[in-house]
C-alpha cells in the first residue's frame, strides 16, 4: 500500500503578513511601497472585492528582478 502525498501549489496572492514572512520585508515596508506608488495595483498587488490587499508573489519576484544595483 502506498501512502498518498497531498500536492500543494503556492498561492499566487498572499496577505501582507504572509508576504512579509516570505519576502523578508516588514509589513510596514510593504504597505509603504503600496502607499508611495512603488508597487502598482494589478502588478505587485491586488485588492479583493471586500477591500483586502493581497500581494502577488509573481509581481514581487518581477519587481526584485528588475532592480538595478
């Protein structure tokens, strides 16, 4: 008998607290990037129908990769 291993896929959008844990940024830094317009709605984050903010993991990765040193 083989044990079944559940397959999990990462969520494409996560809450600000989870994004902070994943990225190493603080929640305040994430909120500041949104407030200052450094992160664009629809690219680095989205709002849910009830107004919640969800960070795009793909958008965050693209933002980091386009940074110049």
